C-alpha cells in the first residue's frame, strides 16, 4: 500500500523540516537585507533641534513659498494673527531710531506686554546698537525701513532712491535675519516714483492716523493727549528719539490698557489682508466702531 507506517509518518515530518529550514533561511536573509538598508540610510546621531512655536513654524512655511499667492510675508517669527475687525487694536509706531532711548522704550513696552513697529534709519544702526534690534524681533516687535539718511524721497534721483531703501533693507536683514516689508517715507512725502520703487523692493508704504507732532512738542502731556485720541484700527506716529515722548509712554499705555486695546505691529494690524508692496496705508480699513 505504498510503504510502511513509519515511512508514511516520516514523510510529512521531513517536508515540514525542509519548509521550516527554507523559511528560516529566507527570514534571515530578509533581516540581513533590512539591516543593510537601515545602516545605509542611517542618519548620524545628533541632538534634536529645539521645538518651535506655531507662529514661528507658520512664518517658516510661508517664507519657503516663493510663489505664495498673497505676495506678502509676516513681519517675522513673532507674527500673530489678530482679527482687528473684531477687537480693538492700536498700532504704535516709533520713527528715527535706533538711539539712546531705544532700550528704555523697549522696557516700557515690555512692562505692558505691548508690541510696536520701529521704523529705523539705516545710518543709525551700528554694531553697538545691534542687540537692540535683535531684542525688538525677539519681543515680537516689527522693524520697518525709514530710509538710510532720512531724505525727502520725492526729490531724489532714481539711483539714489533705490540706494536709500535697499541699503537699509540689507542692514536690517544682516543684523536681525528678518527682511523688512514696510516703509515709512520721511515726512510722509511720496509720489508715483517712490511707490514704484517701494513696490519693486517689496515695501508697503505706512502712513499714520494720529500725528502727535512730538518731534517739535516740548510738553509730554500734550503728546499723551493726542495719542489718547486714537480710535480702533489707528496707526500712531511717535518718535523714540524724543525725551518728552518717552516720558509719556507709561500714560499712553495705561490709557489703552484701560480701554481694552490690543497692541499690534503694522503687519498684525492688517492681518490676513496682507500688505501690498507700494501701496499706502494709514489705518485698518475694517476697523470696528
């Protein structure tokens, strides 16, 4: 009947043994291939990079898109999305720095958790003043371009106009790692030529709602009173180089705190609308009543 009982029992056992050996050999070969592949693609061990907050991540993602449809970037890693059409926002701006009062201004703003935009003059930026600019960025403030030497831009030749903006842009970027996207033309003087150059260099022109005239005002209380006239969505023009202005900052901030305002940078004021290069802005168009 086809062999003995012993041989019939031995045959399946032999088959199972052979199959097991083949499977084991294949498994070992597969594991060996896996180890080789893993070793070939292994990344050198190094400490993990420090985690970043959501705003910084958002900025990096946007900055990596050269064809981003809005054509605009947030002002820097500290950029927040704030809906100034729904809440009371005010944008404090300081011109003509950095200077001897810059550190004091930053201290006063920090005490109220207030953000602002600093329109700096390029020739005022020295290696010694660099830590102040780095601090501005670290504390969520925005740095804007106020030209290299504070000339009347409308009176410049095309070449000189280009140099006044580009030179300051380069220095801000070199010292802070953040590219400016806003320009405040000195004296508020602008025309089609200035707008065209600002657009070419990616700068929105920022004017103001409240002109405190603090550059020629000797009385702190007068400056404070003018600032208090600001309504939601306002851009307030101040000068950080004036002692009378610096002395009035605590009263200004106390007023806005009592009124429930949120302090925003220029880019935050316009939020998701994004600023368009070359265009002029003096307030948030959709401000609440």
